[in-house]
């Protein structure tokens, strides 16, 4: 029975209600915020297309909803091209949760970067210039910007969707640094604590401003955090314990056909059965990503027939070395 599902994988926005969280996952940040109206319509067309074309398998639907109900991050592992990142856009679109907050991870990424940035040098330079010109210096809020993680932890009335993309590329310490934030649902900005006084307006990731009082950002609706991994490293047990883990397998033939149809239409899918079959055959011999198939189907439908095989081979090259 799937009656309890909030996310249904239909790509059709619908009304929904998320039951109260477990007592140990309740957060009470104030004041309650909504996604600003000017941001709700800023979803990029490419992101919208990705969301609408997502085809969820039953096992995926179940674990996505488990993460939503338990207010836990979802760690999605799978080979490139299996739809790990697209999952986040599909959830945000169907549940009407606003634009996805995306944090692409590199080896230099730090917890500080994800939470907020403070331009101390810029503030000092501007303060000196203001002093020279006998002007009032700008407030500290002009030099602070919340990162994607920090923005997702604002006290929104409904969870924001945060995509932490390719976390296996991070420095070895980042997963452990995330533990306290995941557990407590809050963080402190020391620069604002030292400032004291009333709330300070700062910029949020994705646009707009928000007022932070007391220097602490505290969640109300814990964000839907989707972390993707290509399976290139192991994570600490303490980190894994706080996540719902989802392993994405390469799409089976019937699901692959649905993906192609969702992106390119039923007619083109039927006309390209030979390309799909070649993709499946070559995927058995090495890594291939679904977007390679989509590129091949799209291109060969618009090029001369005598070039079809050659172009298909050029596009369906294995991802591993020597492929």
C-alpha cells in the first residue's frame, strides 16, 4: 500500500500534508517563513524539464517518502546518469517546494561555504572609504550571504529541497562536519552574535533577504536534503546512521523506454528502438549514462539515415578508460 506517500513520482503537483515528525526530529525555528513569491516562479526551464521527465522506481519512491517522513537526509548512490540529481528536482516540482537549492561539492568545499559567506575584507575596505568620505559605513548584513545549506535551514513553513551534489568528491572531513547540522537543524553565525542588537538582514542563496536575530539560524521544517554519490568512497558510520540510503540501479529496459518517452515523446521512442537496443547491449559491456542515449536518439532522428550508425557509436562511448 502506498496511501501514505507524499511524493508519488507522478510529476504532477498536488496538495499534500506531511504528518508530524518523530519527537527527536522536531524543530521550532522562528519566525515562520514562506518561500518569497518572487522566487517561486524562478525555476529554470531545464530544471523543470528534468523534474517532469523523472521516472521513479517503486523502491525509490518508498525511500524518498521515508526520508520525508523521518526528516532525514537522503544519500543517493549510483553510477553517473542514473538520475540521482534529477530526483531532487522531481520532489521540489511535485510538492511545490520552490527552486532547488544546489550545493555542488568539490575537494575544496567546506561546511562554512555551505552555511554562509562573510566578506570581512570587503567590509574593512568599505569602512575605511566611508571614514575618508565622512559617511556612515554599511551594516554587517551587506557582507553576509547564506549558502545553500544555510538557506535551507531557515524556518520555512514547508521544507526546502537542498541538493548536495557529488559529496564523495569532498574533503574527508566534510561528512563529519555535517553531522551536527543534520542532527540539530541549526547553526550560529559568530559575526552576528558579536554584533548583538536587533535582527540583521542578510542575503539568502537564490535571492531575497531574510532577518536573522541573535545570530542563530534554526530550522522549522527540516529540509529535504538529497546528497548524491558516485560510490567512489566510503563514509563514516556516524554519517551513514543519520541518512536514509538509496542505491540507484541503471534503468531496466521498460523504465528506460519511459524515460526516453518522457523526454522526447512516444513517436520518437518507437522510431529509435534500434538505438535503445544498441545502448542496452553496449551498457552490458561497460558504463553508459542515460543522457548519452537521449543525445543519440535526439541527434539520429535529425540526421541522414546513412550516418545513423556512425553517430550512434560516437555518442555511446563507454565512460570508463579505454571505452
